[in-house]
């Protein structure tokens, strides 16, 4: 392979690797984290943070807890997007690779996004 062709191929491969995670968050219903996913269950993930079981997950209790949502968590990834037929907006999360969570959702791993 000529050097120029090699460089073009390598840059195309690199672009594919960089762009893949963005495509992985493409908004389809099947990409939504299932509430019975073992990780979601263990972390108490809910699509609507106001439905968090506060007895099990007191971290979200009180005025401070009420401000916690996926969209202000440091583990959120990518841009929020709508999904046809689903309420709200959806976004990637580092804990749920290739799946999206509701931007107004919550789980016990919530950590404030640095400002
Ligand atoms: S880690 Fe953060 S963004 Fe991911 S589900 Fe939990 S609260 Fe939401």
C-alpha cells in the first residue's frame, strides 16, 4: 500500500472509531436502558428521577437530592435526543454503554457534573 493510501485509510479508521460512540447513542426505542437491566436494578436507575425509591436510595432525598438528574451528572455522554413515541429526551451514560438514559432520570451513581 502506498504511503498516501495508508494515511487515508488510517485517518478513515480513526474517524470511524471517534464517531462510533456518537452513532451508538442514536435514538431508537431499543437503545433505551431497560429498567430490569441488572446494572439499572442494582443502581436504582429510573427514567423519572422523581420516582426514585428514597428509602432505598436516600442520596436523592431532600432539597439537594431533588436537583439530581442524569442531565447534570458527570457520567452523561453525548447530546440529548428525542426518541419517537417516548417522553422526554435521552442521552448516553458511561455506565450503560451503547444505551441511553432519560435526561430527567437518576441512579445511585449520580455525581455532580463539574461546572
Ligand atoms: S450515572 Fe449519572 S447519567 Fe448515568 S444513569 Fe446514573 S445518574 Fe444517570
